[in-house]
C-alpha cells in the first residue's frame, strides 16, 4: 500500500465502510452519546493518570475520524486537536467545536502541534510503516506527555493494569 493509495482509501472507501448505514452526523451523535465508549475511555485515562490528568492541556488524536474520542476532553476545557483523511467525518466533529485537520500526522507536525496526551485508537493496524507512525506520534507528543494506543476489541477496560483489553496501552514519552 502506497501513501497515495492510503490517503485516497481512507478519505473515501474506509470511511464509508465504517458508517454502519448512518449519516456522518448520526454516527457522531451515536459515538458521543452519554455512555458511549469515548466517555469510558476518557474516565479510564483519568483514573490511570490520577493527578497528572488535571495537567493535560492539549489532547491530540491521529486518525481521529469524526473526533468522538476528543469530545470528552474538549468538554473538560482542554484543547482537542485531531487529524484524518475523511473530510466528511472531520466536518461533523469540527461543527461540534473540535479542531480537526485534514491529512495525516504531518499536518500536526507542520503546525507545531504537541499533545500532552496523544491518542492512536484503532489506527496503528492501518499504518503502512508502524515504526515510522510511532516515531511521528512521538514527535507530536510533548516531553513528559503520554501516548495512548489501542487496537481492535478495545471494548473493555482494566483501570488497574495500565492497559485496556484488546491491547490498549498508556505510555509516558520522554
């Protein structure tokens, strides 16, 4: 898979496959409703980080789709910035007040974005070069910040283990 193909695919076909027959607006509404997983993940990250959670100023998500995972942080008063190739889904999250940008991690790097928490949720398994993707994520993670990565089947949480079922991990970046 080339970079050009990936950009085209994730801007069109992949987004349509994940829509569950819903409009982008209806899907965002479902993914941000009370009790949706974005809120559970937010609460678990808060428990994992303890007092450090209050010091998160900027939360970044690479491959954010509509930004549903970022919405709880925005509602907490934090900066919430994401990037993705699916401009239709980005528009819905942007309309909700999120700072969502079209493109890959390079649009964040070029803008000098640095997150105290950087989220890679269900995105590493889509990367052509996982090592390069992790290096790029590190570049947009503030010194002393955290990198949250999760993969398929991230449906249950274990707040005591520093991980989420299905491979989610929270790591400190130095």
